[in-house]
């Protein structure tokens, strides 16, 4: 049920926050969350895909470090329009104690952006042929977003999915974008107005309904 899902999300976010306050690398944070899931600190056993990342200003630019546990990979869009997936998917959380997660990093310059989406965006089925939206189609959408703000990037991704599916989606869908304007970073999120929308575990931001 929706209340049960909301409760699970809240408990998982609490466990994630606790891990993030004591562990440094993204892969270690996800490993800590996995341990919390297996130890029963989230009462109902869940199979979870997640990505966790950190950003830090450096002399060379904004350092992004990210780790993924079965989650759709982050897309890094360079200012020239080149788009590349960052990292390896890794194993989902809540299944087994031994995980092989890695930390991947990228230096972001002015005009670069990062896009993360929930898996149901990748898996959304087209209203014409029933084919999935797919990672390659997502890359094409992101590549075309020249000079767009973080909020516009996130909104454009959800708009493309809405058009592709005829407005239908099975589960709450979230897109999140980070943009580096003039050497500074800022987050932008867009929930697309789908009922029950909530933030995935890509970053520590809740996406509000509506």
C-alpha cells in the first residue's frame, strides 16, 4: 500500500542518513545501508536498488563520486553535448552481505551536468510498440538539452517519458539533475506531478508530490 511504501522509504532514508554520517566513500555508505537492511533495521525485508553520490569543489572542478547498487547509472553530460554513463551497476541491496561495489568519479566543469533517474523511467513502455524507453533513448534526450538549467533538464526527461508512454507510468518516477553553472553546483528536481512521487536514494533530497 502507499502508506506502507512511504514508511519503508522513510526507514530506508533514515538508515542511509545514519550510514552517510559515519562513512566517507559512497560505496561504503551503500554497504552500510545493506548491513542495516540485512540486520532488520528496516522491518519489512526489501530488495533495494540505490545510487549514492557526493560532490566536492576542487581546484580542477567539481569532484563527483558515486556508487551504484543495481540502480540505473548516472549520466554525465558535458558542455559540448557528449553524454556518458558513469560507473558500474553493482548488486542490489538487501540480498547478501558480501557486495562488490565500486566508487566512480568524474570532474565536472562549468556547463556540465549529471542526470539520475529511477529505474521505472528506463523500463517505461511505449504506447505505440510496447518497447522500453531504455538507457540509450535517455542519453539522446539528455544530449539535446543545450543550455538547460538543472530543473529544466529533470523536467524535460520526465516530459519525454510522458510523451513516450502516452502519459502512463506504472510506479512513481523521478528524475534528478545537477548542473554546474559558473563553477558552482546546484541540484534541481522535478516530480512530474505523478501521484505518490518520492525521491529515490540517488541523493539526499526528497522530491515532493505535485
